[in-house]
């Protein structure tokens, strides 16, 4: 399996067969003052120059602290939010400037599974309507065909076809998330965005949903963009991982390489916070402790936006010169002037840490 290619600075090296290409995507939310005559006084830089490319059948994991722009990035790609600048190319077509009407025939190829299985399903509608609504909107089949399709999807995701007439409140959290997955699969999409799909579920149900997603990917050739906070979850499902900080990509690498040999201090800090089940390893490990809070995205730090919290901060460079994404290994890209030379955990220790 080929891994998704990613960005060097703001350009993406492509081969022409990518399913999705994102180039220098930004989304700034204006901050205004006044009631009648509003004046923009600042902007929240939620997404600030993200680029990557993704091939069919791959999974790109996106991790980072809350508020770093992960969900906003996905909503911009889906055109649920209009990007401030940049390009989105899906199946070779630039969809950045398309209107809602022009996007409609393309939406059946890009679906989303939301974070909260309780809030993402309409409590007033039955499961059959929830899953089959997209079929009706896109004019696929008649009423009988849509019912058969919904019942097939319920069986595919491990539910009983007889659940067709039930309401969402009659299901557990894991079952509701399976309904969300079935809804995303209804129109045979090529790309599915998964916005923290297991964060609201307990550990045993998380494993069931993750295994279901992997099985469906193999069966239907799906491509995933997977957002999560849990680094163990991301490693389990992703081929490649992008670490975001304050709207920017801090590091992008293959799953195994990033977990065994992280180069950005922020990535190292995230991994060092993962609990270790082996007490001997846990006592000998030296965690990377970040001081302070995440800066305000309205007024991010100059140059490297991570430098106020970075343990490898060098005055006169980190606070003056903005680091560009540069390749330091085979498809391992990092935005840091002073990347980590050696990760304090061995590959064997990391495997025990992540349960790999």
C-alpha cells in the first residue's frame, strides 16, 4: 500500500492519481467590532496553510490538542465551511470555488462520521429514514430499493435489519455510531471523514468500531481521514499521521516512523504523555513537559508558533524565523529548526507503550 504524499512548504508533489489534494488551505474567522457598522479588528487563524495528498485506500490520521483546527480543516475540505484561501482538488477537479448546487453531485463521494453518536442522529426520525435519507436526496432507487439497501447496511455494520423502524434513543452509544457509519456508507462514497468517531465510547466499544472501520475499508476500498486525540487509536487505524498545532502541520510521517522516531518536540511531548503499562519503562522514561497554555489563535506567536512552549527553544532563531516543512527522512516531514535527534524510547518500549 502506498502512503499518502504530503507537503513540503505550500506545494504538494503529486503523481496525478491522487484521490484528494489539499494545497495551502487556510480558514480565518473574522473578529469584528460594532453592531451596525461592523469592522474587522482581527482574525482567528483556525487553519493556516495545510497541504497534503491522499491516495485511494489509505488512511491519514490527524492529531493535535483541542482547538488546533482539525475539525475545521475537514469541514473546509467538505465545503461545509468556505476556505479563506488555498485549493481543494478531488479526483482531479478543483472544487474550491464550487457553489452548493455544483457540489451536490460530488457530495455522495465524500461523507462524514461525526464525533457524538448521540447528537449526530435526528432523535425524531427512525433509523430507516436516517440512513436512507441520502439515497433519496441523490435520487437512488425507489422506496423499496432504498429500504432493502438500508437493511443491508444495518447488517453490514453489525446491526439487525429489523432495527429499521427503531428510533436512535433505543440504541447504545456504540450502536448509534454504527448507524452513523451505515449512513456514511449508504451512497457508496470514496472518501469518509471520521471526526473523533470513538472518543465518546468506552474502550471495548472503541475496539469494535475501529475493527469495523478497518474491515469496511478492505471490503469497499474506502479512503479515510481520521481525526482523534487518542494516539493509540490513531496508530491502530492510520497509514500516515499528521500532527497539527495552532492551525499548522508540525510533522507528517508514516505511522510506525512517527511513533518510533518523532522529530518535532510537540510530537515528542504528545507521545511522552501516553501511559506506559510496564512500570519499569514508565519509571525510567523522561517525559517532555510543556509549560504554559496553547497561545491565542487570534494573536499567535511570531515565527514558530510553538516556541513559547518548546523545550528546544533557541532565542534569535525560533522567535524570528518561521520554520518551513522540510523532509528529514523518507517521507518524514517536520517544521522545526532543531528537531529531536533521538527519541528517549526504543522501538520495543514504544510498542509496549502503544500496545502495538
